[in-house]
């Protein structure tokens, strides 16, 4: 039997909009994954630390405030610095189209905006996590 | 409202019609859906008749606008006398950029201002605080000191226009900046008017921009109530908000019940301090969401007015003015789609209509591009024009409460009131609003509703045009607001210069006095004002209170 996929849903920065993060967390749990939710106000260091401790396969970052270019890439840069290459990082929130290629270049493998079906995220994770 | 015999005959006739007509037809031509329900999950019948309003008494439950129970409107003349205030929530980047946006909106016919602050400001941090990283001016304007406030309102007649400020944790401090700016310009305090949101309970419940724990937060709020009615008589010292509860995923009924529950909690807290209810109650205001289900929203606003008037009477209010639920409305941000953004104009129109038919005092209409970014000039102008078209062209303002007496609307208004009281009972059993927050009751209720709503969309049970039906492959091509890249640099330099050039001895003195006062029970507003007048920054003033009061941490529930 395959090991369950482990995922950390995180809210970086000061943004308190947690509707999306909570819905995604619950959907992934219902899809059979192990979900850890950080709660609000996380720094990149806190997120990466939790990800290591919890031995997750995926980090899902959620942000509405518009600070994604800085706060999402803070996490991927820190992972790179720590030479952690086996964690997939995903992002979701209010993200303009033109920022998506830039985020992907910085190591955010999947970007999910408003209107995304939660199954799409489940499918993406199932496809991209190597087991 | 109807005589008993007539009602019986109507009921009899309806039963016949349901059986002999409706059932017969739907046997061969079934209805489009198995069941019809609104967004709160309330089942909706195929038709409503006087029988559905059989328990309503006209004078007791419906009545006239401007009279108890204020179901039909808080003013006798409503929108025939004065239109609602067209108030677009706006703020981004630096104070200079936002000042320009306000002047643009005013030039195009906006009649009230509404300030959106960025995250560092909402949390009481200066723009150069390490935790402000990446957030400068992102979802609001950055205001770190009175200097920034001066720039924000430069050239704007704050003695003539009212300003609403969405600020909660540091509300007293930001309000002090507004007051101090008016003072510096020689404007009489009796002339400035506006609103601070100042509603911390819904921050714990839904919006999550909290700083201090509940007890000191409530203390600060009551300080502003008291200072307000004594010193700044035209100011609404709170805007008790359902908007964010709804945006976090609640149903309309939950929005109504949780918001009014919060309102009652504030009244009790102020009464406990010994404030006279008829002094502070006229300055309480409310803020609701306008979501997609048209009639449900209208019923929500009507029910809100009636429940509030009843509850305020129970709490001991004697003056009519204390019974009035005055409210602002914003169309639902969470109902906007990133897909085919232009069609949001239509959604917003319908939502705005419901707010106006529901008797709102003030309205913000969302811009079509807000599921993508902050609104561009063109998008916000169309949003404002939407209100102007409804006001000037549609004719719906010709009469007051035009849907009053609709069998369906009256039934639904009543139903929502009933469900609100059910929630009041539940919260009471948990020990009141704050214990219920600490137990995660509201948070769980909201998360549950948000998840259910999303699943309905995911499974196509609920259709959203452009998202799960009527989809196009067209690329989204809409201009996105560009911010001044030099804004953050300018702001941080201004802060550095301010900290160097102001009279730092004076700043220290006032901060020290505030610190001393904050350890006791005195009203802090005069002390905060002194700090702000001496150009102490938001971060310094709020940081000091943080030291004394501590910070709130919420349980992470999903």
C-alpha cells in the first residue's frame, strides 16, 4: 500500500483571508491526504521548518493580499538554500495572470486562482508527487 | 393582516391549486430541479400567498418607514429624501497615490470616502517593520503616521465629506490621526464625520486582523464610544460588520445572526462601563454583504432592522434614534469571478439592487477586475456608474420599500428573523459571544458553510456562469492596476526623516503617559491623541499597547 501523501497548507505573512486555505485543506484531507494546517501569520522560516519536521511532500501557500511575488518566493528560495528539492510548492489566491509565469520560474509548480475546482488540485498533487 | 375566514379560503384554494394544477402539470413536465433553496439552504416553495403571512400584524411587524419596528426603513423619506452615500472602498500604495484615486472618484460623483489600509497598517506596524515585508500598499494604503494621513487627505474637504475607515485592531490610533489632521487644518470637531470599523469580534470570527486579546480590545472600543459621543458627535465609532463573516463563507442567515449578536455584545460592554445607552447607541452603525441570492439579501436587511430595534428596546434604549440600524453595504467580493471578468458588472448590478431595495444608507459596488487585482481606474468608474444608473434611471427609488407586502419577502424576512434567534440561543448556551469565539463555534460554522458552497460548485449543483458553465476559452484581457514602484521607498524615507526631525522628547513624554494610562482603566483616547499629535508613529503607539496587552493567537481550525 502506498504511503499517504503529506501536505502542509500555509498562510504566509499578515494576510488573514483563510477561506481558500481551509477549503483546500479539507478537500485534500477528504481525498485521503495527510494535511497539516499552519494557521495564520507564518514566516518563510516557520513554514520551511514545519515542512521539514512534518516530512511533507507538498507545501500549499495561500494569499489574497497581493504579496505573493515576495512571500511565495521567499519560501522557494529558502528551500533552495537548504537544498531541499523533493518538496513541491503550490500557490493559490488572487494572482494576476501575468504573475503566474514568474512564479513558476521561481519554483511554484502549480498556481490555482479563484474558480479552481478542488479536484483539480487533488489531481495535480496525485500526478506530481513521486511515490 | 387578513381576516381569518378569508385566510382559510385562500389556504383551501391554494391546496386545490397545488394538487389539481401544479402537481398535475409537473407530473408530465417536472420542475427543473428536485428542490429549490436559497443560499442559506432555506427551502423555497413554488408560490407564496397571504396564508404564509398569516401571523403577521401590520402595525406590530411591518408598519411605516421611520417608525418602530423600522422594518421598512429607518427614515420616513428614505431614498426619496436622500440617496444612499456612494462610497467606494479604496486604497493602495502610498498616501500620494491613494489621494489621487480619491480625487478621481470624487470628480466622478462619489459622495463619501472609504479607506482601505494595507496589512502592516491593519496590524499596527510601520511600513519598515520586518513583518511588513512584501505587503507595502498591496491591499490598501500604507499609513504609518499623522504625516501620511495629512498627505492622504490633502486638498479634500474633510469638513464636508464623510470618511469611513476600515481599521480594527489599531482603530483608536488611526482615528486619532484623522482627528489630529482635521485639528491641524483648523476644522471644528463638530464638523468631521465618518466611521471607524472598530469591530474586533468579527476579526476573531472571520477577518482575522486582530492584535490584542478580547478583553483589552473591548476596553479600547468602549473608550472610543465614550470619546465619540462626548467629543466627535458626528462620528460612528463602530461599524458592526457582517461583510467579512459572509466573505469567509457564511450563509446570509449566519451573517445576520453573528453580526447582530456581536452588536448586542458591544452594547452590553458599554453598558457595563456605565455608559448611557441612548448616548452611544445612535453612533453604532452596521455593514452588510450583498451576495447573489437577490430576495434573500433584501429579506436579510429588512429582518436586521426589525431585530435590532426589538433588541435595543430590550436593552433599555428609550430614544428612537437608538433603535435605528443604519448600515453600509458592499457587494460580495467572493462572488466575483476571475473568469470572464466583464460579466461581474452584471452580478454587481443585481447585488447593488438588492442592497438599495433593502434600504441601505451607503453602498460600495465592486469593480469587475477584483478577482484578479485591485481595481483599475476604468473598472472602478464603471462600478460607480452602476450605482448612478440605479439611482437616476431605474425608478426603483420612487417609492419606499417597494417589496414590502410581497408574500414571499415578508415570509422570508420572518423566517430569517426566526433563524437568527435560534443562533442567539445557541451562542447563549455556549456562554456568550467571546466564549463561543474561544471555542471556535463561529469559525467552524463558517468553515462548514464555505466548504459546502465550494462542493456545490465543484459538483455543478450550483452553477456559476463562466466558472462551471458557459465557459469560454478566451484569454483574460483586462488592464491591471500598476502601482508606483517608488512608493515604498518614498514612504520609508519619509518615516526615517520624521523620526529624526520631530521633537523626540515630546514623543517620548506622550508615549510614556500613554503607557502609564494603559495599565489602568482610564479612557485612552486623549493619551493616544497626544502621541499622534506629536507625530509618534502607528508602530510606536500600537507597539506600546502590544507590550501591555499582549497578542491574541487563534486556534488553527479547518
